[in-house]
């Protein structure tokens, strides 16, 4: 086999290696973009959950307030039915206490919902950051694959040239 043929085979091997690097980079980029899309969907879901938790907390707090109003009404009705003057003395304190406990329950419900909503907001933010990171990784994979392929081709060309120079100098002797 002649030196030129061997140099051609070496160059073809380098080209095949470069092609493999580009294809590997594309696969890595596609995987990173897929992960970015998953993270983006997760962010949307977390944002929706954040909204739902807030709405649910408002509804539960409203229900709690209605129950408190009903309880206060029942206390007053029972006090009135038992012949007690409603709204005076310790009887007024019982009504006030029931209202305060009811208000505390509603505030606790809202506070718990706000904490849960914050957790989902944090999750959405994290998912959005992961999406950006994955997209950046996808772009870097393509760049790295192209640089590696170019380097492989240039290295193969340099080796072919050196081999060609070597065989040319040895055939003269």
C-alpha cells in the first residue's frame, strides 16, 4: 500500500471520528434540551399548584369564618334561650372568645396556604433555573462537539502530512 493511500485512510479515520464527535454532541444536546423541556413543564405545574393552594386556602378560611359566625350565633341563641342577657358580662366574653378563636383558625389556614404556595413558588423558580442550565448545557455540547471534530480533522491532516513527508524523504534514500 502506498504512502498516499495510508495517509488517505488515516484522514478518513479522522473524519469518521470527527463525525462521531458531532453526532455525540447532538445527542447530548438533544438530551439536555429534553431535560430543559421537562423542567419547564415542572415549573408550569408548580406555578399552577401555587395558585391552587392559595385559592384553596382562601376557600377554607372563608368556610372557617362561616362556621365561626354560625357558632357565635348558636352561642347567642343558647344564651338568649336560657334567659341570660346576651352581650353582657362573662356571656359577652364567651362570644368574643369564640370570635377570636375563629379568627385565629382562619389566619392559621391562610398562613399554612401561604407557606405551601411559597414552597411551590420556590419549586417553580428552581425548575426554571434548571431549564436554563439544561439549555446552556445543550448549546455547550454542540460547541464542544464541533471543536472536538475540528481538532480531530486538523490532527488527522497533520499526521497525514507528517506521514507523507516521512515516506517522501525515505523513498529518496
